[in-house]
C-alpha cells in the first residue's frame, strides 16, 4: 500500500488570498455605488433646469393655401349668437377694430367687386359686408370664434389681410371672377319652400258636414312649393361669394393650425413636466446608492483594520547570528582595539601521570 504524503495546508496564505479577493470585490461594489450615485444625482440635477415654459410656434396661413381651399366646396356658415346687453369695453374694442382694421379688409372686397361685378350687382357697404361675414358687434359679443380672432389678434389681422388679398389675386380666382362677369343666367336654380295654403282633406272631420259627399273638409296646411329662378352655370361665383369663401377658408386653416400648434406645445409641456417629476425619485435613489457605498466602505475599512492588527500581532523574526569573520570585518583598525587572543586551556595530565 502506497504511502500518501499530505501537503501541509498554508492557512495564512489562503486567508491572505481570500481577504485580497474580498477587498477587490468590495472596491468594485463601492466604485459601482459611487458611479451610480453620481449618475442619478447628476440626472436629478439636470432635470431641475428643465423649463416647463413652452412658446407656441407662430401660425402662418398663406394666400396659396386659401386659394387652394377655394377650389373645394365652401363650408357651412356657423350660426351667430345674439346678446342683448353688451359691455362698454367690448363695444369700444369692436369700434376700434372697425375703424382701424376692417377698412383695409373691406378695400380688398370693394376692389374685386368693382372690377368683376355685373351691372345689376350691388357692392355691399362696409357695415353690410361686416354683418354678412359675421364680424358684427353681436357676433363679437357672443364669443364667435372668427370675430374674436379678427378683433383681438394682431397677428390674425395681418395674416388675414395678406392671405385674402393674395387669394383674391390668384389666377384661379381671377379666372372664376372673369367668367362670372361674362356669364349669363342660362341655368335654373330650384328650391323648395313651405307655404300655408287651403287644401281639401278627405280624411278631415273638422267641419260639421264632413260626412256629406264628397267626404272631408277644407283645411289650411303647410305645403311644399318648388320655385325655380334663372341662375348662372355651376362653378360661376360672384366677387361677394369668392371673398366670403376666402374669408371662411382662412379662418378654417388658421383654426386647424392653431389647434395643432397648441397640441404640440401641450405635448412638449407634458413631457417636460414628466421629466421634472423624476427629480425626487432620482435624488432618493442617488441617496440610497450613496448610503450603500458608505456601508460597503465601512466594511472595507473594518477588513483593512483587522488585517493591520493581525500583522502587528505577529512576533518579529530573530536577528541572525553574525559569524566571527563578519565581526572582524566590521572592526575599524584605526579606532577599535584588536581582539584579545583566545585563552589557551592546559591539557589535562595523562592518565599514567596520575598513577604515580
């Protein structure tokens, strides 16, 4: 049977390796904690400077857009609210607008009307056009959207004047107005209205002799009446209709873009509010990671102190014995006295001499 030699286990070496590995691991965790605390703290600090004030982009409607919309069907005109009591401030604001702004707008219509109207057509006055377009005082006091924009917004006033002027001078609109001036009423426009008329109703029993032949009574009812009048061919528009459509299309495009701009600004503002809402959680997380870092460093310090105390408790190694040759080499012949010769020990007497 073979004899197995067991190697002596070096416990001190294993302990040193283990403590060194533990130190490296603790330093790695502490470094990660410190980097995490710096990152989340910086992230929270960055969010503090995120502004929630978002400026809306300016709305711009061009004459080309209005002219392009004029080729489509005109939208239905919204009803206007009526107000019996109008505050003085609203009256004054509308009066200033009617005096300073609307005359320039009216001049665009008046120029087109005088250039392309027929002899029997009448050019509307400034007040008549204001009422027809929905810019009268009652509409403005009733919070009509178009009147509110036109009277209160300088940007809307400037763009409306520029866009409608450009649209009325567009080649497509000028072509329509030229055709209108030369067109004749060769078509018919029919409409149905209801009028109160006296008719015979054979099922009515409202009279005293309804049962006598012919059965029924004479009653008054609303009956449909179709009326047809001469009209221009389809696609022919007058200056008044063309200007009204240009005004309506500008307001529609302005409202659409305004809503888009507000929605974009609202989305950006909500995003920034969400960003700022993460300040507290990120700061809390940074503090937690910093606390973990301090705990890890505390344990690292305890391990370092323990190793230092263990090293100090070990006995110091003994000084090696210096041989005589080395001692003679260390003597200085000029200052140190020569070493004394070794004493001679007398040899003991031989045994035979003791016997004498």
